[in-house]
C-alpha cells in the first residue's frame, strides 16, 4: 500500500514538530492500532503496530506513506502511546547523544520497550556506537558515578522506581545499584539493577521475601556517596576503593535499616546517618 503524505519530500524528520506530526499521521494511517516501536532517521519515519498476532510497519519517506508486514517477533514488544514521548525534543536529544557518543553519523532515534514494560528513547549511530538513552520526557539517562551525590541520587531513583517499601538496597562494583522488592509471590522478589552506564532493568529471582521491609526514603544519597568515598580510607584500603560493596536491609532488627560495607574481607556497619555502629551489631 502506498499513499501521499500531507508532508512533502523536503520535510525533515529531525525537526521536532515534523517528527511528532508524521508519527501521528502514520498512527492514523494504521487505524490507531497499538504501537510497539517508533524509528526516526534523517530521511524516514516508521511506526510498527500490532494487528492481532501480526505486526505491520507504516513508513513515511520522501512524502510517501507505505506499509509492509514486519517480522512476527516485533509483536512481542509492549505497546505504548507515542504521545507520551517527547518527540518534539528530537533535535535536542540528537545533539546531546552526539556529544555523549562522540558521533552524529547516521543517527537513528527509536522508541521501544527496554525491559519489562519500560519503554525508553534511544539514539544510536552507524557505524554502531553504544546507544544513548533518554527518558520519555527527553531527559538524558546519565552515566553515573556512584560516589557522588548526583550519581547516587539518579541511580537510587531509577532502581527504586517509585517503590515505597523495599527488601534491600545493595551495590556491587561492576554491576551497579540493586533494589529488591516483593513480587507478590512468596520466595520470589524483583531485583531492579541500575548499572553505571545503562538504564535500570528488572528481573524476578528467588530470595527471602519474609524479611522486614523499609522505606527507601530513609536512605540519603548524600550519606551513601560520602561513605563510599570514606569507608576505604577508614579501612586503610583506599587503593581497593573500586571493589567496595554494600547492602542495606533490616537484618540487624533495628528501628531503621543498617548499611553493611565490605571491602577486601573487612566489614563496616553504619546507620542511615553514616555513624559507625559496627561494634553494636556484632
């Protein structure tokens, strides 16, 4: 199927208003079918929609709208509303992505399910660079430094993901910040991990879900970041600081959770204010 678009061949998909309106036009051409993917390059805009058990791709290029059948695997992605994503900010996102990736060659913006129903915006280049990710509002998902207040704040926000009660918060070098929450099934928890350089992702895993819950709002990112810098010095193991790990939970059965830091076989326990209470919990 081929049809004329209301946008001429000279229209630039990398213009925010144009990108938004072309996507809307394609969704309308698809009969409002659920959208599972949006692709935008400098010359083409495509939306993948789910129609029953099949997927179709509706594309705009050079003022023409065409449709083709997509691979069946593309129906697996979770549908979303393109209006919930800041496509009008495409030029700013492309500029930011170029700065982060060090290239703006053949940029492509996609809106697609990233993990377990979480849909994000990403910008990649060809030849391939590491994708640069953005939140639905168009703000950058930063590479974080866990030893800074700003980095720990963003990582906690992403890993907590709005949960009001959690089982544990932990950190491991090379993996990132992890938050465990109940899944609703005994013995099964959801672990949401925020790596340093990627968006948070979630997976269900077996674990003790009977432990006492606590509010993540009890944990100060400033205190955590400061302790990550201070604990290796306190232990006299500053050269090994990058190997520091910690776990926050209610295992010590105090009124508030405690933070257990580990480094090269040594352990320090603090309260949520950062006070050393190692001798009180042994």
